[in-house]
């Protein structure tokens, strides 16, 4: 065993690691790896923070749109048009010069279309007109996922 260790120390590859330049190059490589690793962590942290900022900006934009919608709705509720419509709907009032026609419920229902009542638990099929390429794509997905084709 002692002979193997001595022969290992005399090997030319081992001698090259004794050289000061090789040791300096190894230290430089380790420092480079450490700087790269810390840089990657900083980039990853910045990416996560940027994602949070983007998400909060989107939430802020949505909230501003909701606020604008409520503001417009409040403005509409303060108009004379809304007051007139609500007076007609709630109190049965009419504008001056208008005549109000009262239609009996039986007469109104006689001119409606009878719809078949939907039983609980029963779903109705909705026909959606899609372009041909979407129907084809959906048919392939249904084929690969072993679903019945609904087209």
C-alpha cells in the first residue's frame, strides 16, 4: 500500500496540482462559482418580486375599473331618466299626456311561448357555433382523452 501512495505522488498529474498556478486557478474557479451562485439567487429574488409587483398592478387596475363602474352607476342613478323609469316600474306612474294600458295576466300569458320545464339534475345541451379549426382541435383532444365527441 505504501508503494502505491509513493507512486501516486510521483505521477505527473499529481505534480501539476502542486504548482502554485494550478492552485490559484482552482481558487479562482471556486470564487467564480460562488459569485455566480449569489448572482443567480439575486436574479431569482428579483423575478419573484417583479411577479408580485405585476400581480398587484393588475389587481390595482381591476379595482380602478370597478371603482369607475360604480362611479358611472352612481351617476346614472342620479339622472332624471333613472328616476322616471323607477317611478314607472315601482309606482306605475306615467308622464303627463301618456296613457297607461293595463293588460290582464291571462291575456298576456296567452301570447307567450310555452317552454318545457327543466327537471332537476337534467342538463340542457348548448349548441355552440365554432370555427372548423376549433371543432377539429376539440375532436382530437376528445379522441386522445377518450371522451365522447360532442361536435
